[in-house]
């Protein structure tokens, strides 16, 4: 009689291997792909974008003889503030800075207010002609600004705004982009919130300034920064509207430093750095409001 020994089923199963080096290696590879590679790639992009800016900033502290000397040096050999001193002595820098500040500030305030009111009307009022108006405003985003410069100049001249700061401010106070931003935000606000405010006796002005605008604060700040940057760096419109050097904005004044045969690079670099400071300060002040604000504040499910 032959007896066959049967092996228990449990013994045929392969026992799990003790924790070795393969699992940590896989986890390390996944960590490398998820964290190390993207972080390294982002730092490379930061360096590529920061290098020209740092070169431009450090070159403003170099004397004119060192800007084109060979071999080129990243850091100044002889640090000097001569370019900044000459920028205030040779150019009426404060006048041009004041003109640019007036144009950018007034235009930004009017742009935020008018775009907010227009976007609110397009989003919350039901009239057939408002839909047509919204479509016309949206279609303006497809039209390059350079196309309408000629008729725009004729209108500015006929209105008596030529060679004045109002000629630069008035044509740019309403932007289709700003209207579209506010309209899309106000569409996301529930109509029940407005109806509850009307039941409580709130007027339309109270609803707009007391409820809608506080909710739209991130949109308003974002548009304010973008609009201020647009108007501060605008070159084409002030160039064709402003003829008197006393009314020049800062960008037009910087262009006047470039001569036909000679360019004072030390003054031009220093003045360009000074023209960037207001935008840097504006971004540093308002960045935290944009990144930390909750656009759904005050709304309940």
C-alpha cells in the first residue's frame, strides 16, 4: 500500500518576502519623480528668467566704460550711482514720474469702477439689449488696439483732448477684459442673495457697493494691478497723443534718451530701473490680498 502525503494548501502559498530593498527603491523613485524633478525644473526656469533681470539691475550700477568692456562681468567692478544721479540731473524725472502716476492711478480707478458696474449689469439684469451690448463688448477683445489708433486719434483731436493727459486717460477707462472678468464673477453669485437683500429693503446701490463689490474684491484687485501695469507701460497711445514734452509720461521720456548717434546707457539703465519700482511696490503690497482672499466669502450653500 502506497501512501501519498498531501501537502497542506497553506504550505503551497508563497510567503511574503521580507521587506527588502525593492519597495523603498520604488518609493524613492516615485518621490524623485513627484518632487525632486519638478522642483529642479522650476528652479532652472527661475534662474533662466532671473538672470537677465539681475544683469539689467546690476548693470545700472556700472560706469559707462564698464558696460561694454571685455571680458564682461556679471557683478560691477566699480559700484557707482552716477547713472541714477544723472537721471535726475539730465531728465526731469520727477515731472515724468508724476505724469505717469496720474495717468495710471486715475485710469485704474475709473477702469475698476466702470468695468464692475458694466459687468454687474450684464450679469444680473435681464434685458434683451444688454445681451447685444455684452456680445459687442466681448467682440472687442478680438480687435487689435493698433487697428483703431487712427480713428481714435481723430476722436481725441475733435474732442479737444490732444496734448493733454485726459487724452490718454479717457480712451482707456473701459476694457473688455475687465468687463468680462466682473461679469463672469457676478454670474457665480446666487440670485437668492440679491433677492434677500431686496426683501430687507436694500437699494440697488446698497446691494452693489455693500454686497457685490466686497465679494468681488479679489477680481477688483487683480484688475487694478493689471490695469495699472498696462497704463504705466503704455507707449503707443501717449506717443501719438502727447506732443508737449512737459506732458510726457515716463516711457516716452525714456525713449527720448535714445539719440540717433549716441545712447547714454548708464542714464537709460538707471532711469529704467527707477521706472520699475512702482510696479514692484504695487505687486508686493497687493499680492497677499489676491492670494489669500476667498472669492466665495459670504456665500452659503
